[in-house]
C-alpha cells in the first residue's frame, strides 16, 4: 500500500475500523459519506440515516463521520494491492465489504417483517417500477436507473423527485419522497448530487439487497390493477368517441412531452386556457381509470398509451381531414392531405393550408408549412372557452401559429377565434364553412363578418323550401315513372295539382250508397 499526503492507508483503515465498529449506522455513515460527492456528503449521510435510525442518531453520526475524516481528501489517488484508486472509493468499498455486506440483508428482512401494510404497499409498487425500468421500459417521468461504482442499483430523477410522482400515479395517492421507505426498511442510501443546471435525486440499493426489491416487485399486482394494451386502446377510443377532450388532451400532452418537464408545464398552460379551468380542476376532470391520475400517467401503461394514442391520432386526423376536405371540394377546390396538413387549391384563389388537430393541443406551425401568399387555417376538434383568445394574443410575433385563422369544430358548430379573423383574407373560407356549420365567433366578430353570415343565413332560409319542393317533385316524378298507366295514375296527377293550389285532397274515399259503398275522390 502507498500512502496519501496526510495519512497512510494503514492509518486510514484503522480510523475506519474505529468508527464502523461502533454499529451499523456508523458503518453506513462512513460508506455514504465517501460514496457521495464532497458537497453532498454530509446531507446524504444525514438523509440516509434519519429514516433508518432516527434523526438524533443520524445527526450525531453524520457530524462524527465528517469530523473524524476531515483530514482525508477523498479524491487523492493511491495504490492499493497494485491498483490505483481514489481514497474515497477505497474507504467506501472497504467499509461495505467488512461491515455492511455481512449483515445488511438480514437487517433488511427483519425490518420488512414489521413494516405496516400501507408502507409495504408503497414499497411494492415502487420496487415494481424500479424493476420495470431495469428491464428497459419507459415510464414517462424522466426517471432512469444505473449501477454505481459498488454495483448498487440506483434510481435517478432530475430537478424534482419524479420517482415519487410515478409511484403516486400508480397508487392514485399523493406521497412524499417514497425513497424514505427504502432508507427505512431496505437500508438503501441517498446519492443526491447537483450540477450548475440540475439537482439529481438518487436512491441506491446495496447489491445483496436487490433480491428483496425483486420479491417486493412481485407483490405489486396485489395493490394495483393495470390494464393491458387492448384495454388501453378501448379506453382511449371510447373517451374520444364520447368527445371527452379534456381527458384526451391531457393524457396526450403528459405522455408526449414528459411529465414534470419545463416544456410540459409551458404547454399545459394552453389547455388551461382552452378549457378555462384552473390546474387542479383540469387534472381532476382528466383522470382516466388505470391510465391517468392527477395529470400524471400510470407508469406501467405509459408505453402502451403512447402507441395507442399515435394510432388513435392518425385515424382521427384522417377522419377530420375528410370532413373538412369535403366542404372545399364541393366548392371546386382540389384537396391534397398529408399527415395532419391539407392543402386546398383552386384556380384564381389563394391556396389554403389547413393544420388539423383532432383534439385540443398546443399548435405547432412552421413557416415552411405555409407557402408565401397562401391562407393558413388551424382546425381543432372541441369547443374552447374565451380565455383561449388571451393565450393566442400572448404568442410571440415570431410564432407562425399567430397568423393562422383558428377554427374549432364541435358537432355541427364552428367556433372562430375573432382575434385571428381578417375579413379581407378569410371571407371566402367563412362562406365555404358556413354552408355546413353553424358559425359562432368567440367574442365580437368584425361587422363585415356579421353581415356576411346574415346574408348566408337569409339565402339558406330561402333555399331550404325550394330545395325541399324540388326534391318532392323529383320523388313524385319517379313514382309516376315506376307506375303503370291507369286511372290511379291520373288520379294522382290531378290530386297533386290541386294540392299545389292549396286544396286538401283525399282519394279512394268510400261513401255509403244504394246497393253498397262507392269510391270517390274529394
């Protein structure tokens, strides 16, 4: 063994023995202190011991470990048995092999045997998520797993404790730092760290305790029931068919952008504006049994939800594209649809580029989506609240979405965002859509649009009876053509003419007469 600048390795070993022999909490304290980065060493030691041994012991042990080893620089490189290592790694490895490994599994099992049922429930589901991640599955929370220097298995979350959020979603229960159950019963340890931009919340489990995590994970199905992929598909299709857009929109958003990310928080503000709901109510109303709870996706079905939402969206976009295209084709436009974009062209008219959103979601339009000189439409399924106009107004000038006409379809109604309507540009579009939809403006529309809609309503009111009369005449004509020449045909023609003059005509009426009834037309 070679020596460090301040102490020989033999002296270091002697010091470790003096501290670790005082009991398991001291041995764990030494291990965690030197396993951690220097800035987080004390806090990780205290946090680990607090749950497992109580706050008083945790504080005393953490202070003593820091004091007794203050003269050792953990990053000093030394040669031990012909191998160069850092002093800190040597101390933690030595402490684990001699003082922790021989007793940790038995201690964990003893503690688990007395754990209350509610904490066992949390441990089982959390353990199942760890093993789920270890098999390479994604859960949508920015949580990862890794093996550290000592072959411990670790779970890591950045910036917020998303591991706890994932367990909360699976159990449909607000939990606080689920890692504490691992510190308390499995004697896991905190390995928190920080960089200039992020804080990392890590839980690590000793290698020879992993088997207990696996056993706990096998019991998770006793506490939570998880829908299979076929059931997930059925749930998503049914709620979309019922136009439960709050649910569809939220589950799509949190699975698409990742729960807990800053990007996700920015985008959920659009849904708050669209539905006009505060966050807590939005999250409550969007809950989906087995899929989404409190705006948090069930980690066990995350991958299935992502896949099934993609299929649902593709089919819904196709259907919406056909619905909108039909209106423009009737007016002589040619239609070409690709993905969620349809382009309508007609000689002598500006091209109309339409972005299709099958449910409310933050739009994303790029300049290359809208050729110069064309008209941009943004068509969304679902009726918005008026607060969506404030969100549109808040868009930065460089956002291309700001320059599209925002339209919202709900059954036979078409809602137009008044602050995106320009009569000089969009009047032709309004004429086309008003043929099949009842058009309503969100907030006060321009006077020209009001007049145009009134003209269209008047025209439709006049055209309706004319169209009905034409249809009836054609139907009558067809019936005559199918009839054989006879007295009955002549009676029908005469009756029809008299009815058109306002007379009420009954044919083949039986009246009593001498010798029996006779048939007359009256």
